[in-house]
């Protein structure tokens, strides 16, 4: 069997692997942290690097759990509903609560569909760097979209309190790293040049 050439090699598996890994890691850490730090109060914390970085989870006891399947997913997070970020990265637009959450959920869904289409394009699946970037962005997008659909906002728990950096999560990390890779690809990676097919000489027609 002839091994695939550079022109036919596909990196869709890499995009899918990073997307699934990012999504699973994001949700596992969110559920683990919010459940593990809960003690029935409105906040749970655990210092990781004293004076610099900690895990922090805020809760909203006044918010009831939903009914049915969504309620089951919420209860897996702990006995008290989490306090969520309704906006985008770093709380952008979060003051509008439900409206912001619905708007960003719609944007996230469209972005995820767009990335899925992008990954399947011939030029994209042959580019390992681009596929990796899109896979990370897809994983982060779907991770936060899940939160918006199930909890009405995004759960954040990573906090660099020394510099008072806005609280974030693993999905945000995937989005930032993926976007950075995408920018590097756009400005630093050479654009592949297609080699034109050789022109066949015109054979004279028989007399």
C-alpha cells in the first residue's frame, strides 16, 4: 500500500482529537471544581500558588435547579447552582444577563458550525497547524456553549488574584491558544503555491 503523500495527508483527526479533548477537559474540570469546592455557602476557594493563583467557585443558592434532563445535568455540578458569567471572555456584555447569554449562545453555535465546515475543506485538512488551531477553538466554543445551554451562563474557576485577572476556565484557554495559533498561521505561515499541471503538447491529427 502506497503511503499518503503530503498533498493527500489529512489532519482532520487532529482537529477532532483536540476538539474532543478540549471539551472533555473543560467539562470535567468545571464539574469537578464546582462540586469539590462547594460547602453550602456562596463561595469555595483553594489556593494553588499562594499569593498568586487559586481555584474559586461562586454559587447562587437563590437559583433553583431545572426540571428533567437539564436538571440532572445541573445537579451533577453540586447541590447549589453556580454563579455564572453571562457574557463572553472576561465578562464582556455580562451585565445584560439572559439577553447576553442567548446572544452569545447563538454566536457560539454558528461559530461551531462554521469551524466544522472549515475543517472539512481540502486545503484545511491538509494543514496540520491550521487543523490544530481550529480543533482547539471548536473545543473551547462547544465547552462554553454547553454551559450556556445547561446553566444559563459560563462557569469560571481559574483566578490569578495577584493581578486581579478576570476569572476564566479551560474552554477560554483553548479559545485563546487556538486564536493565537490562527493569527500566527495567517501572518507567518507561507501560503502554499499550487504547481500547475503540465501542458500536454498538441498532437497533429492524422492526415
